[in-house]
C-alpha cells in the first residue's frame, strides 16, 4: 500500500492557535522523511497572507491511520476542553463555520478541531473552510467513523467534546455540561440519549429510546475523558468491534458507550440544556432547513437505521462476550428551584414562581 498523505490546515486569529501552528511546523519538520522539505513549508507560509494559514503533510506508511498516540496525562489541561467537530458534507460548510466560531469564543474551550472525513473534498475547499475560523482543520486519513475517537496530538486537554457538524451549541449549556462532567469525569456526559433493551419476543438485544432510562449518549454532542479515545482506538480488545463500525458506517457512539461502561461499570450522564434544547439542524423533522444542510452525512440514516444499530449492539455483545451497557435514570438540570405547588390567583403554580428568595 502506498503511503497516505494527510493534509492538515491551521487557520489562526489568536495567539493560542498561532502557538499550535508553530508547534506543528517544528514537529512536521522532524518527520518529513524527504517527502516535503522545510524550505517548501517556509515558502508555503510566506505565500499565504495573514491571518496565518499553514499547510503541512504527514505520511503514514502502509496504513490509513497514524500510529496509535498515547497522550501524556501530565501534559493535559484539566480546566478547559477541546472540541472535535466531525465534518463530511460540503453543503454544510457555512453552518460548520458558524458552529466552530461559536465554540472558539467560549472561554472554557482551549481549541477547536474540525475533523474532515470526506476523502473526495479538494484541498482548495478545505482552505476555504479554514477561512474566518479559529480552528485546526484536519483531514482524516480515511472516512472511517472510528476517526472521531482517535487521540489526535493536537488535543491537549483531558476533556474532549465530540460533536456533529449540524449541532449548534448554546455556550451556556456547554459550560453547564462541562461543569457536570468535571464533577464525575469518568462518565460520558451529553444531551442526546438512547437505550439498549432485551426484546423477549426476538430474544435479542435491540436499540431503542426509553422515557425513563438510557444507556447510550450520542455523538451529536458528548463530553468524555481523552483516555477513552486511547482505549477505543488503541486497544486490540476492540479491534473487531471497530471493524463492525467500518462495515456498517455507523455505531461508533454505541461502541464508545460500550468501552466506557465496561471500564467503570456505570452508565452515562444526560444533562438538560438551558432554554429547553440544543439546535439540531440535521434532524429530518426540521421544516426550515435546506436539503443541503439536512442531507445525509457520514453516518448512514436510512429507514432501517434503528434496526441496523440494534445489529451493532448484538455484534458488540457477541464479540466481547458480555453486555457492559448500564442504565442511567433522569438527567442533571441547572434549575434547583423549589418544586412545591401552590394556588395563586385561582391557579396551581410553582410556589416559588416569580419570587426572588434572596429578597424574600
């Protein structure tokens, strides 16, 4: 197999990302192996006007993925998180730029990585994507959904937020979710939850959605410890399961929930979004988005979506020889106001409605 050349683009507008750019240039210069020379890189840098745009190449001999990276826990920040946005559809680039910008200005975010998984996208298109966005744009070595959970060297925080390219964040909700995660960092924290269940009629595991419990947090938006990225991507125990993800082009989020639950023996944590919800532009029930934004992304979403995800659960169970998924109940909310009901003006309402107890 010919060596794979991965394109990485950094677009900088602030000192923090500029520092990342310089680090990347230094590291790449050490490993170019005669493919790209340092003068070439310097010429490329000089060619592009500020804000800084750096294009660098890395080669991965005989493989479509880089050697497994094991981050040093001592070098990771605990007070910030890194956002990794999965991108595939070129029609969503304007939306993706808006999402990346919203994350980049959040004070709790150390950096934003756009992981581009569409191999047919041109370098020129990725260059346009990087414009006006303080983000690290990384072309994935393949279209594999497993790439979403690779511990990329650019990640320098313990907390990693994984999200889709059609989920518009509310920074207040993200900050709340990060606060919840810091209180219990061994668990996955997120806003979108599903469940596994055992169907007695078919005598098999199925994928479903329950009203009172859940065992799976989706990659629409999840926060987790970087150690699980290493375990997911580097452990031979999950090699066969990762092949199932590649074969189905789906279920990477289910497998990650398997990995974490198997490690800690507990389920994930669902948090309630401030204001009632998180804007999901990719939901097929939207009535105000164009076909380009609502179109199918990298993960398959055909009418048998739930059935195929059930097949993934059964395959993961078969490969591991156990069912590690654990149920969680309820969700963490930011409002801890009184829940007592009183009669006011002839109506039953919350007793503390429109009352400020600090002045009562």
